[in-house]
C-alpha cells in the first residue's frame, strides 16, 4: 500500500550521491513500494540534504529482515567502539 | 502518435509539467487524464500514456510533483514530496481539472474526457470523478477509498466514500483478490454503496493477483489479469468516451 508516513530525523554527516559527496541534514525511513528492489514493499531509507534540492539523496531499499539486521549491525558496531568516539561532541 | 512533455495550467493557475500523447491522422478523439502513482511521473506511467494514444485517445499525465521538484528524476521527486507529507487532495483535483481542460481544447478533441489512476492514483481517480464533471473513471486498486488507513498507519489521507453521491460518471474498478489495500471486502462495500446510489459502475477482482498487477516491471505483475484488465479498460472507454 502507499503510505505517506515517513520517519524523519535530523542528521549530521555526509553521503556520496550521483554528484559526489555532500553534507547531510536529514534522513528518512518508511515502508512502501520500492523503485528498484524486486519486492512489493521494502524499508526505504533516504539520506538527504533538502536545501540542495531533490537530487541530493542517497537511497536504499531493504527487506524487513535486512533492515532489522542493519539496525543490529549498527548497534553492535557502536557497542564495540569506545563510547563517544563517533559522537557529535568527540 | 505524437508524444512529449508540455506545460499545462494546473491547480490555482500553476504552470506544471505534463506528458501528452495523442493520435495522429484521426478526425476525433476522446481524452484520458492519467494520474501517476506515488512513486511518481516515471517511465512506466509515460508508457501507459502512450498506450492510450496507440488506442486512439489523447492522454495527458500531469506531473503532480512539478511544483516541489521541477526537473528532478521521478524517484528523487517522489521521495522529496513524500518527506514533505505528499500532495493535498484539492491540489490533485485542480491539476486533473487543468489536464481535462487541456485535453478538451486539443484540435480534434470530442470533448469527452475520462480519468485513470493506479495505486494512490486509483484513489485520486475516484476523488477526481467525484469532484469534477467527467465522462468515465477507472480506479486501479486505489486504497483508502472506503476504509480509513489501517491501525498503526495514520496516513495523511481520508476515505472518500462520502463523496460517492457526487460521482459524475461511470466507474470501472480493477482490483486484485490478494490485495489488502484495498481488500475485496472494501471494494465490495464501495460497489454496494454505488448500487444503493444508482451510480453506474463495473468492478472486476482478479484471482491470483494482488496490488499493482499492471506493473510490467515489478514482481507484482500478473499477465493474465493485466491483459484482461487492459481489454476491460478499452471496452469501457469505447462505450463511454466514443463519439
């Protein structure tokens, strides 16, 4: 189904898009139809810098299982590193 | 046929991008407004526009994301608009009205205009047909026409069944039996309400098909349902847009 519900967070960091690296300001996550992945629905994550326009976007489309696995991987990677080492306040 | 990108006047006089295809060498033709799905004004939708022209209709698809993301690729535009909460129903109606007016003004136009939409565009097609004077409407698996969004998905869209008394034209509905949004129960409710109101409609629900069974480049594609669905569409238009 088509849902307009989009989880949106402000982020600080960078992403590499079609035109090279750019500074990020936001990321969004939503469950909906993918553009490219061969499934009916996927977990879609966009890394964005809206003030740079719609094309400042790095997009991924993941299965539900793999999105959860990615969340776990991020959590484990952070747990294995000294607290604060990758913080905004490092 | 001739096909290409043009500019039309949409909601509140906004100049928006649109994709037009029309038959050549034909004395008179009806028009179809094609409403793109949530993923945007993409190559698949433009192919649908050309298909109508190949069958003898002028067809026009307004880029609903033209204002917010001019010139962006369809997927980037869709993500950008989505992050802003999508488009308002009244804007959709205004853009379809602008597209219908453009079609009626084409040299050779009969003045009869229908509307078709897929997925979110199916809901939009019903909305347009209840808001504008049209001659035919096709709803391909539009959700949230009858039921509110499911629990846990507080969508920014409202059911439309309350608008059914204003439905201005015959409605063709094409649905998948395995679809959950809309479910067969939901489309049966809509059919019963249209029966009660005396609104002409023709619904078909295909076994073995779910949501988006017309999408030739998606795993949801179901050739038997899609081929029969296209035949039903052109038979319906032949009845209601001819002459």
